[in-house]
């Protein structure tokens, strides 16, 4: 098995490790979970770079790599639902949209059909990841007692429930809109895939 695929497997393995450590709720375990998440995220970038540079592209990798990415990010979103930071229904909509589009793209790749990836879809991914990294960073920094004591008001502001709710709502709305747009713009190709046409 080529190295990029091994990194993809590592990312999948690290995902439940991150979740368990994060949900243990102890300052140290949350801090370690942040490091685990960063390592998993780095493997995502590195395996993609390796695959492109050395042409380590396999059918298994094309299937599992995007799926592993969604599993990691979805798990992080779910973790924030469990600790009461994010609303369940918003995260559920994001997960359904992202997995649906990912599975369509994977099947399209398998059938050698090329779908158009819009700039709005790329922006959607950036906004999701930026917000997720923001939450992880602030939530982790808050576990350091000295920082929490010194900058309590700042943390209260950065993790303000109303601000987080509004931001997450806008990201969810944008995510759903890009999903609908993606399906509409590729509707004819999707119909061909459903009918089994080339």
C-alpha cells in the first residue's frame, strides 16, 4: 500500500482517538486531542501532496481520502454538539450535505465522470474548516488555567453563544445552498449516473 493511503488510514484511526480524548473533558486530554486533530489534518494535506507529486493515485485512495476528510471534520463538529457548543440540527444538515455530495463525487470518479467543483463549494470548505479550527483553538486555550484566569472576559467574548450560533447558522445556510447549487449544476450528469449511462 502506497504512503498516501497509509496516511489516509492513519487519519481514520486518529479520528476516534481525538473524539475520546476531547470528550473526556479534562484539560490535558483536550489539549492532547487538539494535537491529535492537527496531526490528522496534516496527514490530509501531506497525502494529497504526495499523491500529486509522485503520482501515488489509486482507486482506493480516490474513494477513501475524501471520505476520511469528511469523517474527521464531521466528528469534530459532532464533538462540539456533545459539549453543547454547536446546535445539533445545524451540524446534522452539514454532515448530510457533505457526505451526500462526497459520495456522489466518489461514484462519479468511479464511473470516470468529471463533475464541476465551483468556487463557492471551495469557499464553503474554507469557512467550515476556519470556524472549526477557531473553535478547537479557543476551546483548547481555555483549558489552560493561567490563560483562563487572565483572559476570562476575552474567552467569554470569543466563545459567546449568540455569536457562535449566528456564525454557525450562516455557515450551515451557505453549506446547504452550495449543495443545492452543486446538484442543480450537475443534474444532467447525475441523471446519467443514476441511469447507468456513460
